[in-house]
C-alpha cells in the first residue's frame, strides 16, 4: 500500500482504516452500521467539531453506487434546520482507478433517539418537541417530492439543546418512482411496503414517525416483529384486519390471499391517528393533530 495522499493522514479505528485531510483532527468513533462508520473530529478550517462518515463499499455494486449517489445528491440540496447538513465530501483517491472510498462531513449531533430512549424516560413535553421537529423536517423533505423510507430512532439525531435532525438518505426516493419492498428497518416499516404495494407514497414515513413516537412515549418498540409475517401480525393485532376494499386494492395476489386467510382481528382504540393500516388514510406532515395544539 502506498502512502497517504498529500495533505491526508491514515489512522486505524475499530479495524477500519481512515484516510482523511490533515484539517480533521482527533478522530473518535461514534457509530457504525451496514452502510458506513462515523467518527467525530475537529475541523480546523471550520473551527468546529464535525461528524465524518466513511461510506461502506460505496461502489461495490450498482445498488451500492446508486445509494451513494442518492445520499450525496439529497444532502447537497436539502437545507433545513431539522435535516442534517452536508459540510463537505472528499475522497483520498488521486485517480479514477483508485476511487473506491467516499467520506461525508456533516454537522455533529450529540446522540440519536435510539441512545436517548435506552438511557432515559422522556417527559410528554420532550416527546412533543422532538416529534414536532421530526414532522417539521419531514414536511420539508416531502415538499421536495422525496420519501425518506428509512426513518427509525437511530436515523434521528439530537444535540444537547434538544435540536433534532433527520439523517441517512441512502434509501430515499422520488415519490413518483416505482418502489421496492426492501426498505426501512422492519419494526418501523409501513404494512403496505411489506405487502408489495409498489406505488406507496410519502405517508409510509408518517407510519414510521408514529412508531418512533410510541417508542419515545413508552420506552418500548411498538411492533418488534421477528420476521415479516410476525411484523404484520403484530400490526393487525393493534390496527385490526384491513377492510375488504383495501385488501382488493393490494396489487399482490399472494398478499391478498394471505390477509384473507387470517382470522379477523378487531381494531383496538389507537387514538384515531393511524386509521387501521390504510395507507390512504394516514395523516400527512401538513395535517394538524390535537397533540400539538
């Protein structure tokens, strides 16, 4: 292996080699996932602490390359107080032949909602403020015709002032694109996605917000399904079996047959926020609800 690019240095952290500009000092691991690792650092040019995300195998396949492109494109153009801001992007490569790594530099946040829920109980006022900010950021994203598709507590960051930002746009899509079912962590996934509703809309993100809000209020995952089937069963125990008119609109013959084969389940009282599992009946980010009035 040749030496680092001029103006860069290498450092191994948690068995991952980082090659970053000299201006990024004091790298400290703060998290990792299937699509990358994140370190905090002090940016001597910006004179502030930042988050540095090393994308995992960004060009390994066409799917990885598309995800990388989507995240870069959206972060570059989305500018909102409740959406993570892209400060810089760089690669240590000096030629197209060596171009295999991409790093994103973003605003550093203190923790994500997953960490917060595990560590402390939240007051009703805190939950209201956090979910209000989440919906505010989501309204902005949706106004650009974008569906996030992977909202979950670990993709929502909060700083010490309780200011919230939405993270990770690698799975985001334009609302008019044909969709796939392999999106969003299962526990926060809207039922129409699991039932192969290929033209679902932005309200799938609202379902995820509802699941996140329930977790903030109770400290427990609302629908902790062990697999796709168990996930649907847990949802229907609370929302009831979908009505016949909605089942008939499901494009997947297998999905219709499966739902119709199940014992009818009554809908429990769920505060009228999500009307059953009806993707056409969910609130949007522009809708008002008494919880915030």
